């Protein structure tokens, strides 16, 4: 299958944006800032559980989703950002505990709707597994650094069990046949506890180098299985008193196991498509591979479906396979399914729910023969987001030519777009709104246009990758209905709002242009980029002239202050250039920083200018000539700004899930809770005040109280 190549250019997408003239109000005029509830729309869902009448799935970014019927899913309220690895419940479902990275333990006592973080003595460890042993009302959690934690008060508090281990512990299991606690870890470690996890008998299975981990346990009738890697697994027929190490003919890392009671068949699946099958309780094993179009794929989960009396296996690349003869033969189900599927759960009504990356959720009432999409796979890296000029819907663009649309910021769908060469889809780095639609652009030279709803898109210009063209930014002059797509090597494309023709206008250059801005009052545009390359146009992009900006520093951002007729360029090493004569001459001003500067905005209330960029730097000026560094409280790259709806507060989004807010014109800054530590590239708001930040994740922030 042909692969799709992601294309990129040096630099950042920095589209010009309009700024409001400062009002005469003071900070006393400010509306109280809203508090937000953050939801990660497209986490990687890695685990699932059926608890009493509730179904749960969990994954990265502290995300837990719950459903009472397996069809409608909602976000549980958690207050963490850590990736969750595992969860368990007591038999009644009254208490549910989930564990994850950085010693995270969260607990719910209301069926998974609300979760509270609990304290542990393992903050430096990543917790990999948790179980509940009902006979002793004991909870056990384990993870890296040999950490074992124990709770006897329904998970409210946890104590460290001394183990003198340094190895990573990967699996915990309560044997339903014997009530024995089992533990597995790296280097062939396996152990058991008969006192509710207070003490452990540990051993290391003798095996040749490299020693492989014990990653999971399964009980199938009289047979106990422990999974490992490099084709190895353990079996026990005496309730874990002894273990036999078996070596298959494969090199698989085994990921899951299931038992087909009707055919008395035990199956193990692996990362390379391997299926091991035993028809005789583990005495003998036969190896096979599940392949799609002649290619094997990662198998992540297998279950026995009672309704269809069949085995269902799922995996990456949208793989769904079904066997009705105990794993001897497999048929592919629902070929339209895509993305990586990482798990399966059975609902109370014997339906199947599959989950995976990009927040994907699928349901089947036909024993895996067909699937309904409950939540789509949104595993995309997004560059930009904006709102449509009329419907106020969100539209986001990104790598691989991705176009997404959402009416509410929570439910998203991919907009189908056909490109001349599907193997070189564009990296849509630029996205701007016009009065009657949207413009998206990016390398290798693609320009797309939509109507006012953002629903219908047309490809208006395409340059083959061999031509080496790239459009990193778009400039819109609304006063003159002119649109300019900035081309990195000077081959600008210019169109009018009412035209689909994009005329080429060449700007002689030996550098690169990365971004631009426009003084709409008189139609004066500037573009700038690599090694101080600058050009200007005084007729809305019809003609261009090179300008000497007296710098060789890379220029990452441009800003046009229409209220004062002033232009700014910003870049590497704290470079900040200012022009008061429509971009003809430039003077350098002291920015009070040596960090890279990328963007600028004007506070609509105080009139202060705010410039920001790398390492959390934010500098502020009243007159554009004297700048002072402000404390941001973060050290990450800051990427995109936004004026908060209704309050006119300032928002800046950046890497590691950072969104900063200032309620006093940029003097002080405080972070918003975004429920993630993944990187943001852009942020937008709709008319109702909802915020959506995009990048490695899509995060919706809904105001809890309207100002």
C-alpha cells in the first residue's frame, strides 16, 4: 500500500490577524473571566472495563469515557493530565480505581462519573497495573522502579509495600479459580501473594538472554497462561505452583489471549499478527498469522463473543478478524474500519465495543461482522483552527491534507478532499477566514477554498512536489478584497475575494518568506522570513519590492498595528524590528530578551502590545519602543494568541498543553486547565464562548459560568 508523505518547510505558519483599536476602558471595565471544563476529544484509548451497569474506557491525557448502554459516551470528570494505564473495580462497581504515569491514582465512588486523585508514595514511578481482591478487600497497584502499593480502605489511601525491587512490574492478576494474587515484570519476573499483597514470593524464570518480560496473565479452565515476548510464554496446570517456559516458532510479543469453550480452543495473539492455538488445554500449539492484503498487522486484543459463538480479534490498521471454528480460520470483518484499535469490551447486552487511537469508538451487534462508528478516529496532527464567518463552526487543518469541521467543538468529522497526487498530500499550515469563506494553504503548493459554512471545499491551485513550492501563510486585505498566499521562494499567488483565479506575482529573492501582515488602512503588505529577508507591497500584493531590514536574523512573525500605522517583525535571538513609514525603513528596538519571538497582539482594553515566543517569553510595551519582559510561569514555546470572547482577556496557547490567560492587559499570566500536556499549535473561539485548542490533541474548553 502506498504511503502518504507528510511534507514540511522550515519555519512557522504565521498568518496575519486583525487587531482591534484599544478602547478607552480600564481594567475596572473587565468582565469576570469564565472558568472552563476541558475535554480531550481525541485521546488514545488504551483500556476498557465493564463495571456493573457502566462501561468505561480510558487512555491518555487523564481521559475516562463512560456509557450505560455502550452507545452513548460522555467524558467523566477527572482532574489529571497523566496517561492512564489500567483500571479495576470492586465486584459491586461501587469503587473504581485507575492508575497511570507519575504515580497517578484516581478513584471514583459514583460509577465512574467523577474521579478524585489520591496520594501515593510512588510519585516518581509510572504505575502499570491495578487489581482488587474482594476476599481481603485489598487493592494492589504496581509499576516501574519495583513499586508495589497497597490499600485496604477502598483505595482512599495507599501504602508502599517493601519489595527491594528495581525492575518494572507490568501485570497484576487475581486468579478467579484460586483467589491467588499474581504479579509479573521485566526480566522474567513472576510472583504470587496469599495475604492480599502484603508480602510476595518472587522468582525469575530461567531463560536465555535477552530475558523477556512477563506482561499478562490469563485463566482458561485448568490452564494458567502468562504472556511474554520473543515468542515465549508460560503455562501452569497446578495453579501457579510451577511454571513451564514455552518457546513458539515465532518472535511475537504476545498481547492478549482468549478461550473458545465451544471448541475447547485457547488462542494467543501477538504484535506481528501471530495467532497461537491450542486445542488440548495447552499440551500442543499451532501457529498461524492473521493477514490483510497479504500483510500482517499488530494484534492488540481478542475476545470470545458469546452471542456469535466466535472469537473476535482486533488490531492496528483497522483490523477486525472473526473465527467461528476456534481460531482455525479467520475472516476479515467490516473492511471500512480504520485507525489503530487497541481493545475490546463486551456490554451487558453482549454487544462489542472497540476503542483505539484518535478517540475512536466502534460498536457491533453482529458479533464483529459489521461495526458502527460511535466516535471517529481523529488521530491527526493539526496546524491551525479558526471559525467560519457565518455558521461559527470550527474548522481545523493539518498534515496529510487534513480538513476537520465541528459545529460545537466536541463532535468532529473529516471533510473528504481529493488531491491530484494522493501520495503527496499538502501540509495545510495556513488557515484564514475571509468575509465569505475560508482559505487553507500549505506545501507542496496547495490552495483550497471553502464557502461560508466551511462544509464545501475546492482545490483552486496545486503545484507538484517536484516544483519545490510551499505556501506557509495567507494574508487577507478585507478592505480591498485581496488575498495573497505567501510562497516561500517568492512565487506569490494573488486572488480577489470574488475570483477563483490565482495570479502568480514573483518577488525576486535569494531567501525564504515564511509569514506576512497587512496594514489594511492603505493596503500595504509585508512578508519576511529566513536571514532577514523582507519585501513590501503598497498595492495589496500586485507588485513587490525587496526591503533592507538591516538584520540577518531569521524572522518568524509579523504584525500590523492598524490603529497606529506601525509594522513589526520579530524573530531569532529576541530580534524585534519596527517601521513607522509603511515598511520602507526598519529600526531595531530592545525587546528585553534573547529568546526567539514569534507573534504579537494588541490588548483591546489597555492598548498594550504583547510579543511572545520561545521558552515561555512574553514581553510587553505601551508605545512599541520600550519593552519589558513579563513573568509567564512557563518555559515552553508559545505559539498562538486569541482574544477571549466577551471578556477581551488575552489568551496564548503553546507546547505541553499550555494556555495562558491575562486579565490585566498582559501584566500577569495564569494557566488554564487544559487536561493535557500535549503540544498546541493554535486556538480559536466560537460565538458561544467555547474554546478549542489543536495540535497533537483537540481540546474543547467549555465555560462553566458565563460572564
